[in-house]
């Protein structure tokens, strides 16, 4: 069976498992034991490409399945082959998936070298008890959703009799029929009621990490949007939001599971800022603002961004500032130490607490649903492709002019307005990155792409200057706060205060130079 699987997967906190189990059993459930074996090449090229090839015993039946990532966070390509019953496991055979889109992708990865087929190796297995229930979601976004509660373990064999295991405690919600918004509504309700968090880590990937004894994975960075054919205003919105989520979701998933990796936190904050730029600058591409509801989505994003910033910014600023202060002869001060009243300058919240917060998880689920929504048959139409591109051209021109104008008067701006100038420059950069492929494809191919790259390169000196200026402002505020309980911090206050004028001048000059940059969006 060849399908496009549309599903949410949530991790369940251990203390919420009983409540989830009880809620699921309020309807008719089916209990099935799932024993799966996962196969890959010796160099694990399938999981590296986001693919899964498995042989699973579902009750008494054997099913061979291949899966691959789809075009957004909800979609998965999947092909299942029922191999019947039997006590012994059938041999794995990739050819069973021939003639399907996901099978063709699998065949390319397993392309023989030197005429010899690429051997497959069983790297891991799972033993899961699954409770399933079909639930009908009523209302405008009506749907039938299969809910699956998976509890068990992933097992890997490290070439010795010893095994390593990782527990599994997940809830999957898969759309069986109807409107994807019905699935989204159910996902929002259950995640809020039970404190669940969205996870991007498959059982196969979990086994790969276990096999490699890998506790932390590299942070996921931003990539350009993938724009579809027939790109009207709504399609552009969906593609850009999907690009932002491609960066945010994997990092958020790791942090929610307990990671405190600095780069994952940093990249999640970049993703949030990119998304907020998209919500602000792309809202006019669709006349029906109820579908692109920035007013509802933005507050939880702002709260998470600031809370993560409170944790990260202080630590990063201290790392950068302390060596410079030491070189300048400053007395030793630990600005992150406990204060005299027994408190601490650090937030009581962990990064995981912030990402697992109900409001933040709710907005992630809602945005995932937005990227997967199909165009409605009624209501206001979005801007056509040419109209959308013209509006984006005007948005870029407006932000460009504001950046140049900010440069002309930067030294005389109040601190709050200097910070606002930095945020506007970031919006200009992110919007330019989002839409550069549109102008490259429509108005000059490689030549236009090169113009966009040159423009973005021209922004970097101003970004660097304003970034350093902001870091020193954060450091100044931090050491001023510390000085109220440790007088030795006054050296740092004076040192950073003395640098403000020169820093503002450097920002002015860097911003003024943007005015000379050729704008790739301008018509000839």
C-alpha cells in the first residue's frame, strides 16, 4: 500500500502516561504487540537521508515498510507490503517497494557499486505495545484520526552480547480521512491537556544515536524555502513558514527532551526570529488574515524567544566580556554568582521548561497545521504570483530605506531606538533570504541569484557592528546590576560605558554603507 502519511508525534512525560492511557481507553482500543527490525547500510545512509526500512511483526502478521520525509513536518512518504503470517521472519527485500515514489528514492540510495548490491544490516530492533483508537473529530475540520499510544523500547546490539536500550513513550495521531485541520485540532487538544511535546526523532533515529552512543546531535540551521509551482501569496506564506519550522522543530525537539546544547538553543532563537519576520512581513500576501493569524501566534513565540535569551545572552556575554575585561585590568567578578539574598541572576526555568510550555507547543502545532492546509474553496483569494512579488519588492525597499535612515542618525538615537534599528536590519536580512530565490527564478536566473548574494554580503558588516554594540549593551546592563551587590563590577560598567560612543559611530558608518549596495529586487 502506497500512502502519504500525515501525522503528529508527541513525547509523553512519564508522569502523564497514566492519564493519557486512561483518556485513550475511553473509547474502543485495540492492543497490538509490534516487534520491528530496522535495516540500513553499514554506513547508515538510509537514516542519514531521513528514510526507514523495517520489517515488523504486527500481532501475527509480518509487514515490510519503507518511509521517507515528505514536503513538510506532517507529511511522510510510506509504502507497506503485507507479507502474511508465519513464525519465522521473512528476508528483507527492498525490491518489494519498486514502482513507488518512496521505493524509487530507496533504490537510488541503494544503487549498486561495481555491480555488487549494497548489503543491508540489521542495526536495531524495537519491542512496542501499541494501543490504537479511531476517533472522529466533528466540526468544520471534521476528520477520522487514528490515535496510537506506543510504550516499549529500542534495542541496539553493539557487536557484543551486551545490549543498549532506550525507552519509548509516544503518542502518534495519524489522519485516516477528512480535513487535516481536524487532525490539528485534536493534536492541539491532547497536547495541551496532557503536557505533550512535539518530537521529530523517529525510533530508527533513536536507535542510530544509541548505537553511536551519541547524546547530543548537531543543531539544525536555516535553509532557503522550497517554493512550489503556482506560487500565489498563500503558497509563499506556507513555504516560508515551513522553512522556519524546518529549523525550529528539530532544535525544539532536542531541547524539550532535555538538551542544554548552546548551539541548539541559539539556532532555535534564530528560527523564532525568522518566523516572526515572516509573520510580520508576509501577512499581506493573503487577504484572509484568519488563516495567517500572526496576532495569535506571535505572543508565545516572543515569550519563548525572550526566556531563552535571558538564559543564553547572559552566559554568552560573560564568556565574551570576561577575557576583555581581564586584559584591561579589571578586578575579578563573577556576574553569574548568587546575590547576597541567596537568589541567582539566572532564570529558574530550564530551556526544556520553556520549550515544553503549553503555549509554545500549541503555536508549533498550529503552525505545522498551517503549512499542511489545503486552499479553501471559498473566501478571499490570495495575491497572484506577480502581485505577491511586487508587494515583496515594496517590503524590501521599505526596510532597506529604513536601515539607511537609521544609519544617518544612529548616534543620536535613544538606546531603545538603536535596538529597534538592529531588529529592523535583521528583518531586512531574513526577508531578503526568504525571497531571493523568487527573484532569481523570475528575473534573471544565476545572475539575479548572484546579485542577491552580493546584497546579503553587503549587510554583514552592519549586522556584525550592531551585534557587537548590542552585546556590549547587554554586558553594561548586567554589570550595572551586579555592581549593586559587588562594587568591583563598577570597573566593567565604566569600561563598557566608555566604549558606547565609538561603537555607535561604527554602527552608523556600517549602516550608511548599505545605501551603496545594489538591490537585487529592483526592476531594470
